[in-house]
C-alpha cells in the first residue's frame, strides 16, 4: 500500500467512473470542514464561524431560488428552534411559468409562523413540523417526535438526560423535581393544548401521512419516558392522520456499518433488543401497490430495508391525493435527514424538483440544508464512528434503477392496462444477448441491439424502433432513467471526493499507522480501490 497520501489521491482521482473529475461546488470543502468541526446552533452565528454559516445559508437561499418562489420563516438567534436554520425556507411554488399556473401554495406565511410559535413545544427539542420539499404541490415535512411530559415541564433535565450529558440543554429552563412532574403529568390540558396546535399546523400544511422511524413506542432513558409518538398518544388525537410505524435503526447502528468496511450488504439490525418495541405497521392500501413482503422486514439487511422504506415514501408522495407527508425519528437529526436527503436527491435525479441544479449544486444544498443547518451532530457521530451521514450519500449507488423512479410510478398510472405491442416490462424481459449494454453502472434498460452503432449506451433511432408506434413516451421514459443513473452517480462521486479530502483525512489524523489503515479502509469500503468489485 502506498500510504495515506496516495490513498487520498486514489479517492479524489476516482471521483467519476467516466474518468473525468466532477467539478466541486464552490464552498463544498468549507462546508464539510465547518460541519465536521462543530454542530450548528442558530444562536452561535457570530464571529468567524458565524460568517461561514452566513455564507452557507446565503448559498442555500440562492440555490432554492433557482427553481422556486419562497418565503422565509425567521429564526434569528434560534428564537423558534435552536437547531433549525436562521432562515427557514418555505417553498411557495415552482418558479417556471407553467408551474405557477398549476401548483401554488395556499399557505399564508404569517399564519404559518404563528402556528409554528404555538406548536413548537409539542415536539422534542422544539423541533416543530417544518416543510422542506415541495413536490406536485405537496409539502414533505420533517420534525422530531412528540415531546413527553418530562420535556414539557423541564427542558433542562430532559435534554441533559436525553443527550447523555451534552451541553445543549437550555440553561434558562427551570429544574423540575420528580414529584412535581408526577403531579403535573396527570394534567392532560397541557397536552391537549400543545398537541392541538401541532395538529393545526399539520392540517394547515395539508399533511395526512406521518411516517415514524422510531424503533421504540416511547424513548426511555434511565427508566423514564422522555419522548412520546403519535402512534401511542393515549387520547388518540392523531387518529385522523394515516400513521405509519416504519422502525429504522438509530445512528448507533451505523458504527457497525463503519466497522464492516462501510459494507451495508448483509448488515442486519438486532430486533430482539429489549428497548425495541415498535412493530412495523403500514395500512394495507399503501403496501399493496409495492409488491414487498413486509412481514419479512426483520430479516432485511440495511440496504434492503433502506430501499424498501424509500420506495414506500416515494409511493406515498406520488399518490393521487393532495396530501403532504411528515417524516420523523426521535430528535429528527439522524434518520430523518437520511430519508429527506434521499427523497430530495431521488426526485431531483428524475428531473421533478430543483430542475435547474447541477449535481454539485444539489449535493451542496442537501448537505448544507438537510443535514448541517438542521442540526445533525456530525462531530459527535464521527467521534463515535456512527457514520449515518456518509452512509446516505454512499447509498445512492443502490437507488439508481427504475424501481426508485417517481416517473415509473406516474407512468403506471397514466398508461392503459395493456398496449398492443411491446411494453417496457416486455422489453426488459428480453434475453440479455438480445440487448445492448451501457457504460453506466448496472443498467438493464439499454435496448440498443448489440450490432447497433449506438450500443455504447447512447439512445439511438434503433432504440425507438423497438418500441411500438404510439409509445414514444416509453422511449423518453427510458432515456430519463439513464439520466437518473448518471446524475446520482455524479452526486455520489462528488461527495466521495470531497469527503475523502476533508472529513476522511481528518478522521485518519491521530497516528501514521492508524491513518493509513483507516483511510485505506474507507477507500476499500466505498469501492475506490481496484481490489473491490464495486464501482462508482
């Protein structure tokens, strides 16, 4: 092995499978450096660090503005939530003239801000329901889970216990004794009030579906319930919503991912642990279209579990109704940004959101906004080896196929049950020797005959001729799928190059021998070494 410097060069040099290095978004390196140095806090945005954060926020606003008209919910100094952006973007509608005439938000931002202020105490750490993606006029939202009485009556004690003694407790909150809490816990009026405002906010955003990623019904620390969730609300306040319990391993599990050389295949969560008490629960009308055996979820490895959950979320937001979606875990800053980021990147790769952004730009936006500015504790996670952040972007190689395309879901709804000629499914069943190959990774959708001059992956006239007359839309759909794969591969490649030159090297710093070993482990695990069969 040639050493740490050579390994880093191999990482950066392999940033694109085509052999051409992808241009890095200006400021991406600075963003990752800041992200790996400190956790974002809105109240700390002053001094040198503050100017960096201001540049990051300004860049996010610029990237959102490329394709959307938006308003801003002000959170200066963290007045609403200490770990949300100072300028929370509320997407009103897409900025193209066509979309202005079709999908427009009916939400009044002033009323939204008032609902936010009233409802913020309903959820853990004040991380209220926040819209972050606009798709087909629907809001995809994120939040933490519901707060329990322990937090409502004593934020200081709650945050200290919940964070394991971290220093992010609110210093000005009152200390509450156990006896005091016991007396007050019988008073349901407070829950009716704060959760009532939370429900009003959800309804105002037209959210119908709530996806809970917790593996627990309630989070327990030292024998005390420190959070709750909609699925176990005793008063059934959330009965009018469609609740989905889709338990997904917490950030601690991702240390095993790192320890296995960043290989998620074959890595299965231990569902028999004492604290795991939330079963998977999804209404039948949402599971039937997906052809997934959900009863086997405890046998899925990390790849299959993440893939199937993403398919479920994509199916929900592609439904015919106008209802929005809320995704949350416990604090809403580990598992929640994982799926929010995957949703954003998947829909972008299909050309359905952020249509004008290049791969490097969408990468910057999702790292900065979905992860950094919403408070992901990368410094802490790296120190513990819990690399859920890295997993998110390395995982893009597993969602490049048509199975994850929102275009496919839309196509199935719009096409008649059977065409007189070939369908896309018929074509995909052709024997491999009758189909061409592409230069992109694992594509099963190049329909060019092997003798065709276009068999190197380009979409040619011969390809269109395979599709029966009147089905050119299918050919265009296939082209979009090829573009989806290319775009996601470019995002993943750009991330690996930036990560290996910033966070990856920093993690390797303590000792020469340790540095070489850890970096080589990273390079092998993500498929940048020739010894691995995986490719970018």
